[in-house]
C-alpha cells in the first residue's frame, strides 16, 4: 500500500514537469514552423544555385547540354584550363588591384564624409540624402553616364581639363591600357561611397557625446579625439563595412561590363568578368562555373581570416 502511495505522489509531482516539457516542445515546433519558409527560400535561391555551380565546375557543360541533357564529368580539367589560361594571371591581379583600390577609396572618403556630417549645420539632412543618389541609381545606368563622361573625344572630363589647360592631349580614360583600370576603380569608388557613409555615420551616432567632452577636458580634441575616442569605438562597424565591401567588390560585374567590357587588351579583366565571358559569350558554362567557384573560395578565405582576427581582438 505504501509503495502505491509513493508512486502516486511521484506521478503527481512529475505531472507539472511533463506538462512543461510538452509545452516547451510544442513551442520549439511552432518556432521551427515559422523558420521553414525562410529555410526553404535560402535552399531554393541560395543553396541550390551554389551547389549547382560547384557541380558544373566539374562537368563539360555547354549549350549542347540543354538539348541532350548530358554533361560529361571532367574532374579538375575546367580548373586546370582556366588557371593555366593566359588571361587568368592578369584577371587575378586586376581583381586584387580593383578590390584594394575600391575599398581604400570608398572607406577613407566615406569615413571623412561621415565624420564631417556628424557636426550639426543647416541642410545637413538634405545633403546626406543627396549622397545616397549614386547608390540608388542602377549600376548599368551609372556606367553608361560615366562612359559618356570619360569618353576620349566628347567626354565632359576631357573638355573640362582641356579648358583649364591641365592636359594637352585628351587622355583615353577607357581606351588606354594604363588608365582604364584606374578609371574603373574611380567610378566604383564613386558608387560605393554612399554605402560607407551610411554605415559609418550610423556607427558614429552611437558614440556618446559625453566621451568627447571628457576627452576635451584632457586636451584631446580634433585628431587626438578621433584617434583615442572615435576610432576605438568605431572599429566593430569598420570591420563590418570592410568585410561587406570586399565581398561585394570582388564580384563586381556591371560596372566593368558597362565601361570597358574587360578591355582594352584585358586591362580591366577581372575574375568575375572573365567568368561572365566564358559562360555567356563563349558558352563554356563549365569553365565559367569553375572561375565562379574560385571567386567564392577567395571570398570565404577573406571572411574566415577577418572573423579569426576579430575573435582574437575581442579575446584580448
């Protein structure tokens, strides 16, 4: 009889626990149901294209594949072909120069403008809104406008420089092998400045004004205030801006196609533009996919190195 009573008491005591566990389980199930649409979207529009591109990089995938459905497996032959091509070394170097130049120009200019707009003055908000225009205009439209501006014979820039007697001969900004990459980098800097300004300005707004007042009491104003107050507190935002900037810039295609299409003489050819030409001009989708996979690996390596460095900085 005593054993029966003890079991009954234990059953009564454990009943609320069981109900709590069941309620918690139902809550987790409902949360997963809400996540399913997002997971399905990611799998369909991100996961599948990435996996398909990886597989295509190991196949001989051409226009005939769309009719026959056959894409023979060639292993690493596509990677050997694109890496050993005469264009790859030039495209890789241009990708590094284009990314480094664009990120440096966008970040430094964006940071200077963001710090400037931190001050209160008339029309501050209006001017900040106008700065977003280059970012809002479609890239192919921006490229068309800049192609007209940089035209060697009728471009506004050459006419302006000629009127000021700053140049004697009209430079071929987009036709010279020594100037084309510089011109493309300059246009991409112009396009990316608004993004840097918006993110960095938001980070500056989170820095308490009291810190600047305290620093001013110690004589830290101007550059010293920026070095000892602004920069340390802005570093997390700077990291985000740089990582997003690199991941975005390394795969820029619209600007290059709109301005030079990779020319002249591959002077502005990057891995992204070479991948596009292999896939949609030469219709060698296997080699194009292989180059795209190389680009993905480069982005992942940079993101990994950044996250590792950031983790070490946080631990210290």
